[in-house]
């Protein structure tokens, strides 16, 4: 596999020239209607579905892999690698009967043991997967992940070549939806052992999805081709190119020149495109928030965190971004059980200053407050500048903005988060547990350092509660703890997606999880 290691303006120029030359060189000439070109924006940090956590990686993985279930048009779980499932004891034990006609891209048959291997790998403490907590509902998963029990004690087993049995610690009615997410997908240990860390390289990775990884030229593009052994309907587009052009102006220029078929619209361009037939917009189950590192002063004091939260005027973000954002002060987004716009702290500069005074903090004596964010998307810069202005004006603090490239930013969050950091969270499946579990003490995706046994208990009780009214009450209590009392995060708004889609593209749609079903797309 060839690769191009460039960044910044050089990367933009290289990608632009290569795109303008596509078809004339590079082996990408294709018959009309067989090649879809979209922009991925940034380099996927990994295509290992046990380790991935970001949207760019997930977008590619969803084209090349499949799991027990998929989410249907209404975000309900529908059969995929599992032909059917049952729960003989009302949600504690689940039996998934696998399809018998599925083979991997190298011809090896799908086997229930490959799911067992994948789940043990996810929970193996040696791997340190950030999503390990995702399988904590499985009996024994916490102990396994903590190194207190062997992998063999995990409550999952292959009861036959095509029968997977799972025992949960508590009943979960939404478990079939939970196993639609990538970290539960099967793995081939023989491939991983053969190739080591390089097992996800093109030419080595074996998969089960409608597309195969044909090429991965780092920092430049990913190329996919139709999987001839896919168990479902053949993709309607034979090949897909996913480019990594991060500069918004360059993305849009390539789209308007007919060199890209699908791009995310920069905020300042949404109004210009809103009345065009190429415009596509959809609300997302995705929250945008700022987190605090609660392990270091001054944000180790919840009064200080509340002060900074009360100095945020959320109403200003939609006017700046113009992408259909909905100001939202609680954490569970609209459309989910437990969503409540009344929860959360409102903009109140006087109360903000009073909180700082109560905490004994002199804003003028504070060192500059560092706000970190990833730089690929222009909206992050616009939001950061607006927050900088609010905190400087309302609290009298100095604010220093620290943009970083996406992969470096993820590594910084893992090793040493800035005092304030920007992140977003999209639903992994259509249940509020996908949002609320994020800030439990055992979530490796919780970069705030905040840990609350009360919060953990409320979230866990809500997950196993079958009465919707009682479940909502538990989520209300947990959200007030998160968004009104302790404030390890400040929710800003719920996002929408705005895209420009070429007129030749047919069958492309966006669901609230912002997942692409590219196998359903065809080109005129």
C-alpha cells in the first residue's frame, strides 16, 4: 500500500491536484455510474472496529463490516448476521441464531465463536479498548475488563456453529439494538495473529460488509470496491473513493467542479445552498459539548464549573453556525426517552459571577483558560471564538484557544486533556443509555475525570428498568446531577447535518445517527 504523509496546506494542495487528475492517472478511471466520490474530511485513526471511537473511522467500518443486527429506517434493530433472536427469560438471556450462508471476504464461513473472540478481545484489559465498557451489561464483563476474572468467564458462548448465547447481568430490553454497533462485530483472530498491528491494511483485512478495503493511502484517501461474497444485495455502486480533504473551501470547490459527489457544507455556505436541489439536511441524535478536566484547578470545584456553564449563551450558536442547531442544556437529545429541555443551567451572568465568588476565585488572577478543539471543521473554531468572547466578557477571565489536528487531538484527550475541551457525541444506537453511559466512571470515553457513584447507579438502574415512566424519572435525576449540580460538561446544542449532494447521486439518505448506507446509492 502506498501512502502520502502530508498535512496542512501541502495536504490540501496534493489532494486537490490528485483529484483533478483522477481518471487520467492512478488507475481510477471507471465507467460512468460505477464510482462514487465523497469526502471523509480526515484520516481515520484506525479501521480496527474493536478500537475505533471516531466518526471518520466508523463511517468506513460501516461500509466494510456487519454485526448481529442493523438499525432499520425507524432505528429499530433488524436481522443482519443474525437471522433471528429470542430471550427465554424476558431480557436476561439472549440467543442469536446466525445466518448459515455468510462467509468472510476470504471465503471462511462465519462462526459464532468469532463473536465470542471479538467480545473477549474488546474486554481484554491488555487491549485497553476505550469502548470496553460498552459490553458491561454482559455477565462478568466488568470483572474481566478489570483483570479480576479470566476471559473464559464472560457470559457469552458459541452453543453451536450458528448459535450465539449471551447472558446479561441484568435484563436489557434494548440489547438487540446494542449489538448493532461496531464494537460487537465478529473478528478473525487468525488474521490478527498473522499480521499483527497491520491486519487492517488493504490486502490483509478480511471483512463481511458490502464493500472491501481496496486501498488506504494515508492522509489522502480510502478506496472501496464491491464485495463479491457479500451475503446481501450487491452494492449498486461498484467503487467508492473517500478523500481526506479537511479544508472547507477546497471541499466545496471540488464539489462545484464535479470532482466530489458528496461533501459536508461549511456553516457559512449553508444559506447559499439552502434552496438548491443539491442541499440535504437532517437532524441528528448528536450533542455538542465542552468538557472540563475536573482533576485540576480551577475546574476541580463544581462551583467553578457551574460559573463557566452559566456564562454560556447558547442562543448565539445557531446564529453563528446557521446549520439548524438546536440550543440544548440537558444531555439526552430530542426524540429519545428522557429528553427534557427544562433540565440544565441557563445563561445567567450574575449567578455565574456569584458562583466564582462563592468558590473564592479571583477571575483576574487565573492563568489563561486553555480551550482545546479539533481544527478540521470550521464550526469548532467559530464556537470556540464565541465561547472565548463570552467568558472574557462575563467572567473577566483570559481564554487561550488551542486547535489541533484530529488524530493528535484524540491522543491529547487520552493522555493529558486540556482544562476545557470540545467534543460531540452521537448515538451508537437509538436508546438514551447510549448517551448517559458516556459519563459513567468506567467509560473510557469520559475524558473529564469526573466519577460519581450516584450517577453510575442511576444510569445502571435506568438501563434495566422496563417501566418507561420510572425509567424517565431515573434519567431526570441523572441529568440534573450531570447538567445542573456537578457539571463535568456543558451541553451546547443538538446538531444537524447539512450536505451538498451531486445531482447524479440517487438513493443517498441520512439517518439520525449520520451513518451512510453507501451500498444503496446509485449514480445516473
